[in-house]
C-alpha cells in the first residue's frame, strides 16, 4: 500500500496539484451533461468517500491532520460545496435543455403562482431549523472544541496556520508579499465581488438556474471560488507543513526538510544573467524591467487583448469603457495569482519588481 | 372495589370535556386572543393574519412565489445563515457568563467551562456553529450567484451580502483569539501580521516611509494600523480585550443591522427572485 501513497506524494507538487485542479475544473464545465446525471454523481460521491476512507486507513499522517477538530469542518465544506455544485449544475443543465427546445425554465412553471407563507414557507423553515439544530447538537456532543496549551509568546508552533477559511489567503503569501497577498488582493476580492452586479449586464438568467445563458459570468466566478479559494484551502490544510514547506498529503511532516530556495528576481535575470552587466545601484533603474512588465500587464495588455479577441470587443461595445476597464482590471488582478505561480514553478521567479528598501515587492 | 374505581374513572372521563373542547376554550379565551389576534391559520384570512400580526413572521411577505420557496431553489441557505447567527448569539451570551477576557483568566475559564459546567457544550455549539455559518454563507452566496439573483433590481442587496460575508469572517476571526490557547494566539498572530504590510498605513508597507514630517516618520511600529489593531506590538492582553469587545459587541451589532437591511431589501426588491 505504501507504494501507492508514496507514488501519490511523489506526483503531487504545488504545480501538479494546481494543474490537476484546473483540468478537473475544465472537465466539470465541459462534461456537465454527463456528471450531473444522478447515477454518475453517486459514483463520484462514492469515489470521494472512498478516497478519504483510503487515506484515513492507510496514512497515519493524513488521519492525524484530518481529525484535528478544527479541520473537521473542511470535510463538511468540501462535501457540501460538491453537493450544491451538483445541484445547481443539474438544474442548470435541465433548464438549458428546456430552453434549447423553446420552453421556459422549470422555475417558470411555478413562479406565477403565489402561495401563502403560512404554512408553505414557514413549515420549510421550521423543518430546516430543527434539522440544522439537531445536526449541530450531535456534532457538538461528538466532537470537542479544541483547546491546546495556554497561549505563550515563548513558543511558536510550526507551522502556524490561520483558521482554515483563511488558508487560501495564507497560501497566496508563498507567491506574493503580505502587502499584496494580505491586503491588496483581499480588498480586490471584496470589491470585485461587490462589482459583479454592475459588471454583468447580461439580462438573461435572472431567477433561474442556467449555464448556457451565463457562461461568461459563471466560469470566471467558479474559477475563483473553486481553484483560487477552495482548492487552496485544501492545499493549505493538508499539504503545508513546517516552514510552510510543501508536503504530499501522506508525507510525514519533517521539521528539518530543507527546500533549496534558489528563487531569483527578474532584475537579476535580466541585468546579470542576460545582459551580463550587473545590478545598477539606483533601485529605480535596477527594477526598470519589472516596472515595464507590470506597466505593460496593467496598461498595455488590455487594449491589445481587446483588439485581438472579438469577444472582448463585443463586451467593450456592450459595456462602455468604464465598466469594461474595471472588468479587465479585475480579471487581470485575479489572473495575477496563477501567473505568478506558474512563473515561480517554471523559472523560479521571486519578484517581478523588488524594492525591499521601501517594502515594494511584486 | 376495583370495579367501583373503574366506574368512577369512566364517569370522570365521561364528564370531562373532549380535547377539542379544551382547545377551543383556550383558543377563544382572553389570554390566547390577546396574544394571537387570529384563529388557527387554516383559512386564507387567518393565514394572512398569522404573518401580519407576528413581528417575527412579518419579516416575510404574506404570499410568495411558489418557485421561490422551494428548497431546491434557495437551499434555505440564507435562512440557515440567519438561524446559525441566532444560535451563536444565544450560546455566545451563555459563554459570556463564564468568560473573563484577561490573560490571567481567559484560558482557565475555558478549561473550567469544559470541566465543571454541567452540560457544558455551549462552547462546542458556538464553535461548530461558527464554522457552519461560514460555510452556509458561502453556499448562500453561491446559490444567489448561480440563480443570477444579483441582477437588477437586487444589485444593492448583493453588495450588502458581500459586506455580510466579510462580517461573518471577521466574527469568526475575532472569536478565534478568545480561548487564549496556542492555537488561538498563533492563528491571530499569522492573520494580523499582514496588517503591518498595509500600504501607507503599516510600517512595513510600501509608501509608509514616505509619510513623514521633517524627517520624522509618522508611521512606525508604535503608531501603525497593526499596532492599533493589536493594542501593542504583539498579540497580548490588550489584543484580547480589543478582540473581545469587537467580537461580542461591535461586529454583532453591525451584523444584525446589516441583516435587517438585507431582509428588508429582499422584500422591497420584489421577494425572492424568479424568472420573469
Ligand atoms: C450573514 C449572512 C447572510 C444572511 C443571514 C443572509 C440571509 C438571506 C436570506 C434569509 C435571504 C432570503 C432568500 C434565501 O434564503 O436565499 C437572502 C437573500 C439574498 N441574499 Fe443573503 N444573506 C447573507 C449573506 C449574503 C451574501 C454573502 C450575499 C452575496 C454576496 C447575499 C446576497 C443575497 C441576495 C442578492 C438575496 C436575494 C436573493 C433572491 O432574491 O433570490 N446574502 N439572504
């Protein structure tokens, strides 16, 4: 058995984990007709349960992490996100079929009918309350809230992890400095979420489940939610050990694992390795390439993309310059994370712009 | 003897009113009628009255779109978020009876809660409820997104929702420190360390060194946003009391206010969304 575990640990690296999740995401979109079939979905569910049981049984390490009380809710999260993804896609697929045949979505059949809130809604709320209350009570009876030793500044646990729902943010710290990963990007996530209704001007698909009518909105949103949030939480919980080093899910956390850090700044790449001149002493000059790269990414790239991609041109015409500008800016900000990840994996890039003198590293 | 007793009992039963009659007597008595100003809600009129004359139920409209009340549509996730919030409020108040937010007592109060308080599972309910609420709010947002329910006229309610999401995470985060164990202290240390890097406002953030008057840096380790958040350079007792007040007073009040607006807006925006 441990050959299988070792093989999985060997194959899983940050880059392959990311690659696999992107492939899974693509398959989820592409084969939605297939996996939303209840029979198929049940197989997927068994697969997921099987994988977890397998991991729990054969890997002491996995079992230990998975049964930390504060990590238990992650399973609730993963399974409920999975189930509700299925539920929404299932209804979307069924509606899309109806729409393709010229019928209205299924919600339409009952949306013109009004029902009395007492009892039709109140009893649903009542049952939901009771069920949720009972589940919470049983959960609380079975699982103690964690309590470790009293707080002491004298001893720092390694790894120090934020609560699980922030581990996506903590994972970003691997690739970006705290001012970006901890402050700017979270702010942009919040602003970006708030901007959604003002950016998505597609009048279709309001008030019913559909995929086909809202592809352009659903794919980026779910990419952010699944790939840049949920899977990073999973990675941060199960695959980040001491020193925030990456470990396979079944690999024991070795406190002394040494990872060679040979990451290189863009300035060094260009001035030293390519031009062979050596780093200029003036930091503005030194980082000129980084500034050019970031400037191009944020200012030069949007018009270029818009010109080249007809779809974007269409969007620009529909949305007007301001809305479209904001949309592109938000997209590029979101893409900044995977781009930096890939650059790190491919060429060990540390910083694109590195001015530690004023804490300005990108 | 036994026969006599049996007969007596039968007699008493024969004389006593039927359950229906008791129900009727209660439901038509002055006490009942002063509380519920309507009959049993099985007629249209009484159903309308049931919702309108009850301050809690009247968060709802009297009638709703059939498609909108279905579980398959809303997943009941907004409602569950709210239910969990109420739950957390109640268990949170119970916890406040036992907990003193000082470095000396906080940890041992939590230990005592586990060891000495009969049925001491409100800490469990509170903690798991908080985790569940984070998940429920995400799922609620997910369903609102997938049904396109943020589209006009509901744009602003989505914005309120996003703030509620942030508030929910803030509640969890501030609460995480209160047990004052290693888990708490270091998770909050990791989380608040970011604040040091806030552009212009944290002393390790870009631009902070530019904010100076006559060579004196205004943003330094003792005056930046990180210091303001923690009440010191490190997570310490001052941080504990700050987070306690934020967690038990400030953030819940903001949350409750925003929820009131959120629910009110759901109705003003035409009830739960549905196809045109
Ligand atoms: C503490 C957090 C929250 C609570 C207690 C809450 C509660 C509710 C409730 C009870 C509803 C009625 C319909 C339903 O249950 O789905 C609702 C609707 C709605 N919520 Fe929330 N919500 C919260 C957070 C959010 C978030 C994070 C968002 C989005 C980012 C959001 C956006 C909306 C919108 C747009 C509607 C109207 C949906 C429709 O008409 O179909 N809410 N909310």
